[in-house]
């Protein structure tokens, strides 16, 4: 596979990210109407990415038509300068490892560009031998996210996205805080999330000091301070955007019963949710309906004809930590959402998000576990060569992987310090924002099945008792195996 189409396509996608971030991707898919064209299950992304050229317009001198390798990027693509290959390779690293990996150009673009998979709930399938490719794609995806949001994001030493110029301190003592301020740090916010028993300070780095050097300086000048980056977390294998023209699922009459919370993007209106009790709150601006959040919510409480969520009848509380912005979802925003969710007294909180180890989130999770609230989290879909994912890796959190229709562990499933259970994560469908259903794949969609069963059984011991064997790494077994709704059951091929 030639690197040139890939490199140009990646750079093109970076330019497109800013404009794509306010739109639903697609044209001929079930939702249609987007600017980027193409077909496919969600917003119209399938094997091709069509029509990006018209969005990019003219930028510098023309590099000419790319043709078909990237699925129609060519025609209208304006110039990106004469040193496309050198600039892309320098910025994004050596891509030699992708050659011969079996990935098409369009699959690679979908894999690395957050703007192009923002409502895609069916990521490209990658062979089991491509674990290292998955890990490198993950790094590329993070780099693309940072570059598309360079005004608000930076990177930690490992390349993980973090909030730009922001550091977070937990339970600061007066002497340490005074030393930090004398060193030039400024308090941006001071909050005590209700019910979590912790104080969180967001500190702005001194002028001209980047976030990496800022943390070194803070730990040097105030070594007693528990300081951390404000990491940005992402949906476990898919990301999200507002779904234009679709409203949020609204709260039905609240009935006594099981309460489940989810931390994700917003849940859109859908016939399967028409009678469900859904309460939503946004923590990065107003809540916004998303494909990812809608799919997860429907697998919990949706019901329409043959489609039935695993916790139908339960009250669902949705904490939207993105507000439609993939650069949101920071540790501090997630903690605020967790505090709100905990105030609703749920039995279980489902978190189909992944990110690096973070002290702020770890403290919040520990506090919720001490209160007896179950937390279920997906292990992600970046392959076994990726770092351990959090919050799934925290002690006491139930880490979930996915299995396909033959009970085989998903080969793209990520690692965790521990693995508790598996659940259907492929060969199933979930709700599309507005109407209809779509095939979904990933550990994001296995987690809600386990959350539903934990809420019903009340303990991991009872979960383990009902789990059945699977093939590969499935923890203590497959939970809710019969909860899978097959595509043919809702009229899909």
C-alpha cells in the first residue's frame, strides 16, 4: 500500500476536522444529510469517505486529484503545500508499520481521525495479527484529536490528550497551595463535588509554560501536592458528535424501580425510548444527542417490538460529558458527572469510556465504590498492545470485554489490569438517533449488558454464577448472552 494517499488523506482529514465537528457525517446512510457523503450504518461512513474535497476548498497550491484510494477525497482537495509527505511523516510519525496490515485507506482514516468516526458505532475490523497496528492507530487518533483542537488540548509525555495549560490538584494543603501560587500557578476553579468527599482545584500553568513542564514545576515547588494532568477520555472505540436535527430523549413519568446511570454522550430520541424514564444532564454545555450515547442507552432501557434492552423498565440517568465536543470529556468533567449520577442513587453506573490512569478519577471511583455503587466499564477497542485502560482498570470496577456471535472474544478488545466479564459486543444492533437500528461492534456495547445484569442481581458473585464459558479472554465468562438482538430481528440484513 502506498503511503502517499494515506498521508494526504490524514492531512486532509485534519483540515476537515474543524468543519466536520458540527455536523453529522454521511449522506446516504439512514440519517443522511451530512457533508461528507458515503453510505454506511451510522451517518453514512462505510467503505468510502466521499466528498471531503468540497469541504476543504482551496488551501495553497493544488496537489492534484487523489483518485479513489481514499474513497473520493480527490476532486476538490485544495493544495496542502509541496512537502505533504515530509510534513505528514514528521508530524505523525513513521507509518511504515501500516503497509501490508490489511487496512484500506478509508479504514485507516476512520481509525485515526476523531472527526470522521464521531458517530460511527461500527469500527473497522482488524486482524488479530495487527495488535501493534491497533496500538499505533490509537496514537495517531490521539494526535489527530489534539491537532484538531490545539487551542484547548495538549499532550502528556505519553501522547495522551490533556486539557491545555490545566493541571488538577486534589485536597491541597495550604502550604502547598501557597507555594504553587508563588511559583506562578493560578486557581481557575475550586470545587467539592457533592458526595465524593474530595476537593478539586484546577490550576492554570504560569504564562509560557506548557502543561508537561508545568507538572514538573508544580511537583518540584509543591511536592506535597497531589497534582495530575486533566486527561481527556474518549468513548471506548467510537467517539461522538451532536446528531443534528434529532432531539434528546426526554424524561418519561418517573416510576419506582431500578436506577441505572451512564456517563457518555447524550441519548437521542427514539421510538424504543419513548416510554423509558430517561433523565439527562450536560456537564460540558447543554446535553447533545449522539450516536454512541443513544446506542448504549438503548441497550439498557430501549424497548420496541423485538428490540429489548437488558434493563428495560429501569430509570436511566445520563451524564453527558461531551456536549458534542470530542475535546471535552476531561477527568474533572467526568467527576462532576459522577457526583451528579451518584446523587440519583443508582445501583450501577455504566462508563463506556476509556483513558489513562488519572488520580482525580481514581479518587472519585473509589468514593463511589465505598458507597456501594457498582461501576461497570469497557476495556476499549485499541487491541492488546495498547496500555491498560481506565476506569476499567481501577480496583473494584467491573471490567468488561465483548464477544461475537460465536462467543469469541473480540480481537480488538483492549487490555485492563483485570478482566471480569464478557458480554455481546458484535453481531448485534442498537438504536440509531431518531429512528431505526444499526449494527454495532465494540466493548462499549458489551458494558451495558453487564451493567444491566449487575443492577438486577445486585452482586458480582451472582453475575459469575450466571456467566457461561466463552472462547478466548472472557474473564469469568459471558454475561447476558441471550440479550443480543440480531440484525435480522429488526429487519436488517
